[in-house]
C-alpha cells in the first residue's frame, strides 16, 4: 500500500463518508469499496445519497452544490468532491 493510499484511508472525511455509506446500505464498512456504484451495487437511492452528502456538509461545515450531486456515484467520487471543497 502506498503512502498516499494510507493517508487517504486515515482521513476523517474518508472514514465519515465510508461509515455513512455502510450504514445506509446496511453492510459492514469492510465491504464498501472506493469504486462501488451507490445505486447499482449498494442499492442506495438518490435520497440516501443526498443524506450522505448532508452528513458531510454538517460535519465539515461546507456547502455542496446541488447541481454537482448528479455526478457523484461512488465513495471515491464523494471523497474527491468534498476534499476539493473542505480545508481541515
């Protein structure tokens, strides 16, 4: 595992997003992979996807842009989108 990947997986933002996705999908956190598609693999609907992003907004006090949300399909997408907007 590269240093970048280790740091990525230790990031509190990454952990929060992954934990939230696992809870909504009702699967163990260990089963959530970075490139799993919310709707196709995890069966998370669009309302639940918005809930994930709302938790990120609340926890990290950042406003996410609604128009961008349709492009977010995986844990990696959520993480990259949020990481580019949050300074922690």
